[in-house]
DNA sequence: CCTAAATGTCAAGTATACTTTACATAAAGA
DNA sequence: TCTTTATGTAAAGTATACTTGACATTTAGG
C-alpha cells in the first residue's frame, strides 16, 4: 500500500502526536503508517478519511503488483 | 463496524466461497466478516470496494458509539 | 425423505496492527 | 552551545485478522 498521510498531515501543520490524538492511536502507530511499516486497520483508515475529508481509497492505494496487499 | 457485504454478495448471486476466491481470502474469512466477527484489513476492504464498485465507507461504517472500532 | 451445496462455527496456529517504554537523531531557537 | 520539539526506530507484549481442517446446521432440489 501507498499512502498520502504524511502530505495531508503536513498540509494541516499537524505533528504526528497531534494527528495520533485526533484519531485515537499512538504517535508510533502514525509514524509506522507514514513510513509504511504497516497498513492501518480499516476503522483507523476510515477515521483518517473522515478527518482529512478524503475517501479512503484516495488516501490509501493498493500496490500495482499482483498479490502482496 | 457495520457492513453491507452479505447483501452485495447476494445481489451478485455469489457464494461466500466464490467471493473469497475473487478477493483472495478463505471462505471462513468472508463468513467472519459478514457475521461481524471481525473487520476486514484495509487492503481487503479496498479489494472488496473495487469488486463491488462501491467506496469503502459505503460498504463499511464505523459504529455510532464513541470508542470501540 | 434424501442428498448436496451453502453457511455457520470452533480450535489452533501464524501474520499483522497496535501498545508502552526507551533511546537516537535532526532542526530550531534562546 | 544548550535545550526543546519532532521524528525515526527498536523491543516486547497484546489484540486482531487471517489460515487450514473439521464438523454441525440450514437450504434447495431430486
């Protein structure tokens, strides 16, 4: 998965900590998602979509390649 | 989370097994999601959205209540 | 009624998405 | 330079999302 989280957060001038609090996860979780260590859960992705006013699939996109998530 | 998976699948006259194969998971996973035992991962939710031609947040909705996913 | 297909569910194992704590580094300002 | 803030990362633990295999129940058709 690719994601536009870092950019969207920067547009709002929010720190990772600030964003984390807004969606109810830890700062490290936000960092891990931005640096693509793992994908957010679906509920978290939906919360982020609501917060940034973007559809989920606009923020998070599957990799082109065949199999791997 | 609530989801409209069972209805959408029925509209296409697909079995759980058929749907599972199309999105690359086990039949039991589809069943567990339809019966709301757990939420799909984000990549799976996006695949399902593509397959049914629906935005993710139209297929899967956060619970009204405060905290729990 | 009998059978087969579809669905529901359980158990046990693995992978992924988190948590907290901790520490290293880079940038910005006094 | 010293300190503060933001970020990156790691380890260890827990919760959740899957897997396969098995079996019970429901549904549809003969």
